[in-house]
C-alpha cells in the first residue's frame, strides 16, 4: 500500500485536531471518522455493541417521524 499526500485547509486541520486523540495520527483520525459505523470512536457509544446502537438509531428515527407528524398536523 502506497502513501498519498493531501492538502487540507487550516480550518480542516483544526477540525481534525478537535477529534484527534493523543495517541493518534491524522490518518488514524480520518479512518476512524470515516468508518462505516458512525458510532465508532465517539464517546460512550464507541464501546457499545451493535445491537444497542441499532436500537438507539431506531428510537431516533421514531422520534423524528413523530416530530414530522406533529408538525404536519399543526399546519
């Protein structure tokens, strides 16, 4: 596997710095943040099993749907 250099703006680097852990390289941060599992590496949910995270996602979608319904009813 080869290496590729990319340029990022100061703003992009600052944003990466906000997510960068002490023992991580920028490559590690980018890979973690772009992982298919959006909960991976984020706070308390980073160590939560997939089933629990799926349940939380379902609850979130149900709350959004309920909010949309109430907004539509109020129009």
